[in-house]
C-alpha cells in the first residue's frame, strides 16, 4: 500500500513538470516557425513554396467575392498593389465556414471576379485554391498565433472575410487588420513601417 502511495506521489510531482516541458517544446517549435516554412496550393493546382517571398513584405488576405466587404476590400488591395510594386499579395479565396460561403465556386469564376476588381493576377499576386478558412492549421494558424497583439481583446480566430495580415521582410513579424479596420490608410501605414525597417544581415 505504501509503495502504491509513493508511486502516486512521484507521478503527481513529476507529471506537471513533464507537461510543462512538453508544452515549452511545442511553443518553441511554433515560435521558431517562419512564414517562409510554408507551402500551399495555387488556384491552378501548382505548389507555391513561400521561400520565394523571402526578404520581401507580404500581404495576406482571405477573400470572398460575393461578400458585402468585397468592393472595398478589393479596392484596398488594388491600391496597395499599385503603390508598392514589389509587395507580395497572397489572396486566399475562402468560405467562412461549411455553412457560410460567400465565395464563387470555380477557379474560373473566382479569377474573373478578381480581375473585374482591376487586380492584376500573376507575378507578385498569387491566388490560392479555394478553402474553408481555418485558423487552427496551416498558414492561418501561424498568422493568428504570431500577429502583434494590441489592447486587451485579442481573438485568435479569423472574424470574417477580408482580414488582412502584413508580414515583414524577415518572415517573423505580423500585423493583423481585422475586416472593419482594414482600411487603405491603416494597412498602407503598416506596409510602410515594414519597408522602412532595416533587414538583418542573416535574413538577406
């Protein structure tokens, strides 16, 4: 009986330490992950390796062509694309959930709507395959974990269509602009801040 009690005591003492160690390891691995570690699938089915964006500022947006925010959202993207010629623009056509879908169904329809908004696709503007937006995995998990937190109410999950993330040239700093706050002047200011920041020698 004493041996059993002793065993339980040892487990009780060391399990939290083991759990803390494991959680620290997991957090370290997540924090060490860079924007450039990712790969994804473009709307034409080709693989996009994010190392191609290394050393440059990138804008990432979950788009939805029939959303009420589409007109203003695409206009903001167009103006930023025109002003910052070497800005990478990564567009992720998305349904907000399995029930709420305000995105066109086929790649052809999606590309047609984006081009109607006078956004030039190709080169630095990459359109990815349609998906249901998911803040718990892939690039959007990384973005929502790593954006610069301000204030006291910082919700990880994507709140709605046309959430805009700006990633700096090191691939480690992220600023998030939620849909209603993703106005041209605010996003432009973030991009200008990242453009003016000096790139560390080990990131060049």
